[in-house]
C-alpha cells in the first residue's frame, strides 16, 4: 500500500515538473521571438537612397563619393536642403524611387560594393540617430572605405569615420510651423555631443549662414568649445541658387578671412543646380 502511494506521489511530482518545464520553454520561446523582433526593428537602418556623386561641400569638396542617405530627422529645420529625408519611415512608405528600405548593415555594404568608389558619405536626414550606423561603419572599415559622416551634432554614437562633418543648427533653422519650433529648439543645441565628437574625430564644423546676424551667433556658439581649430570652421551660405550664394559670399568671405574660418560654397548647386541626388 505504501509503495503504491509513493509511486502516485512520484508520478504527480514528475507530471508537475514536466508541466512547469513545458510552460517555461513556451515562455522562453516567446521571449526570444520578442528579442528577435526588437533586434530587427532597432538594428536596421532606413535608407532612402544610395548613389554616387561628387562631394560639393566642406574640406573634401570634389571627392567622388558614394552617398548613403538615411531617412528621418528630429529637427526639421526651416532651410533643410533634403526635406524629403526628414520624415520618419511610416510617412514615407510609398517613396517611389526605389531604394527607400529598411536595410541591415550587410545589405547596405552589398549595395555600396557595386558602385566601386573608395569614399562613402553617410548622410541624411540624421544618420547618427540609427544605431545600425555603428555596425555599418565597422563593416565599411573592414573593406577599407574612407568615410565621412554628416550630422547635425545632436546624437553621439561610437562610429568609425575619417571625417566627422558636424553642422550645428543656429536659431535661423527653427521651423516656422507651430509645434515643430518647440521640438526643434529643445533638440538642436547639444554642446556636449558636439564637443565629444570634436575631441574624438577629425572634424569640420559647418554652419549654414543666412543673414549677417548669424555671424555673431556663430561667434557666441564657438566660445563654448575648447580647442576649436579655426580652419575647420566652415561658413556656408543658405542658398539654393548661384546668384544668392554669390550675394551672401560678399559679406561671408571677408568675415571668414578676418577670423581664419573657411568660406564653404555649395558647389553641387553650381555644378548641377538644386537637384536631388547631387
Ligand atoms: S538637421 Fe539636416 S536633415 Fe535634419 S532637418 Fe536639419 S537640415 Fe534637414
């Protein structure tokens, strides 16, 4: 009698254990699926377009390059030269020119390899807001690419690059649309990020200048940073045609000469006009 009783107890205990183990496995499986989904969403990059052209701005003007343009930017500046790259991905689902897609770093590198140029410009939108950029730059370095990153300097992630092109936004970039101006003002000024990028990378600081008042603002802005090399400060006229650019150059160039900064024309406007993918 005692033996039958102990067999029943053992059976019940074993059954309970199996049941518990089974539930645990099911829970684990669900959790892993969630992690996979999270990884997929987080570690991919929404790329709007990949194309080749000549770098039109900054210290490496004239360099033939492959441009990787990411989608999405929190700032939505008034004078954004790539408004089609500001939206988040759901707003842009129907992008018709093809390459707008959520790609892994490996897929992006695969497309870059087809274009056979040694220099890659990762631009946006704001490319630093995508965590996948870290892996993308690491892979590109494995293939010996020279890399420029173009950023507004509001996000700091440990990328690899040869030129960190930082374009801090001045008050002239604040959007006029109600609601967007507040978010813009809250996000555009991140001196701790800009300083950290300047210390860690070969950098250029590229300011978009619209009116003479902006020059004072740039001076005040630069006072906050240590070790600014004046030749790496570039002043670029806010213009989408050659005539406006020339007009603004007439007062920007003397200021640059006085301070040791560099005048930075938007050469792509002169070479190609105000066109996308240039
Ligand atoms: S930071 Fe650059 S991409 Fe973003 S809205 Fe401003 S100009 Fe456009």
